[in-house]
């Protein structure tokens, strides 16, 4: 099956406020022209192996380009995000409308529960398991509701470096059950949990420089890994596991703290768990 990814064109993208360390000192310093070229190049590359669906961008919500944060998808179910920062909360109705119009069964979490979608909740590619990052944005309060709605096991991971504030900035499940990640972004217990769950030959630990180039913020589809940049060593390592690596500069988006993965939301997430969720789609607010 060809994967489908949701992307939101950067017509209104800019760094207009600071809600993560990457944005500091970058307010109004970006170029929307360059951002648009970089975004189109990423969409074109991903479009060579998958389908890219473009949503209509809205004014006044510059971070809406980061569709990874729209929600979490599993099968035809979608858990709509509840953003921590007021600056991003205005994106919620836009994403909610898109999911409903496109046939998803949407769960709305209670208004005070922070959950930033596929920025913090990543499906493992080896087993039916959801990795959930917490410590900066999403909290663990949503775990019982997510479990009930999606019927999937959840493994929480605590993030401890504020530059890696979303799980998808420092961890990337890859086809074949591989897991590329930056160990220093996690507390010791979470690092141990990753090592206990993922066999050594499936773990790809990246170093400080690659992590700060957003190498873990990668999109993986049909055997290809798309990312801003990777060292020769990391490219070789991924190639040795059978992946094609495509690098495309996303520096304008890094000024806002995002890169390839943040700019996409995979819409085709198969249910791997035999234990289907049974919570009816409804608002539990
Ligand atoms: N400026 C955005 C924020 O701080 C960037 C979001 C990046 N998205 C992601 N999935 N990591 O929320």
C-alpha cells in the first residue's frame, strides 16, 4: 500500500513567538521564500514514494506547517491534539475539521489535557506499541484514554533536554522494527526501557551532531528515510540496514524547532494490534 502523508504549505509560516529553544533569537529572521522552496522540495521527494495530501493553510497560526502535531492516527481513528501553548491552540479547530472531513473517527481529549499528537506519540514499527514522549509538552494524563480508544500498549519515555522537546525530535521508529534515537535526550530509566524493548541489532543510536541536525526527525516510507541532514557515518549505517537516505535542507523550519518529520503526518497507520480499541469516538471533555 502506498503511504499517504498530510502536509500544510508554509504560506503563513514564520517564527512569530518563542515556545522552544530553537526559536530563541529567530523571531522574524526567516525567509518565507526559502521556507517555501525547502518545503516544496521535501513534498516532491516524499511524493516520489508516497502520496502527499496538502491541507489549506490558515493565517495567524504560523506553526500549522508542523502537521505531525495535528493528532495521532491509528487506522481510521484520530486523537486530536490539545496544545500546551495558547499560540498553537488555535490550530486545533483547523486540524479537527480536516480529520472529520476526511472520514476519521476523531477523539477530542478534555480541554486541559496536553497531548501534541504524532509529535510525541510514535508507533513502533516492530511491534504493536506506542512510544509516548513526556516531560516538555504532552503529559501522561492521556494514557488511559489513548489506551482505551486505540487499544494499544503505551510505553512512556521521559524527555530531559529542552532542545528535544517533542519525541519525534529524538526518536524515529523505522520499517523493519529499527529505532533510530538520540539517547541523551532521555532520562536513564527511559534509555533502559528502550534497550530492554528493542533488540540491540535494531537500535540505531545517533550522536550529538546528527541529533542537533534533526537526523532523528526523519520521515520513513517505502524503504527511504528523508531528513534534513545526516553525517556520512549515519548515512552508511542506515544504508547498511537497507534504507535509502535522502537529505534535503530544512534549515528555515529548524529556526522554529522542526524538520522533516514535524512537517508531515502519516495518514496510513495500520493497526498492528489484535486488541482493537473499544472506546467510541466522542468527546470525553
Ligand atoms: N514551533 C513548533 C513548536 O514548538 C515546532 C513544532 C515541531 N513539531 C514536531 N513535531 N516536533 O511547537
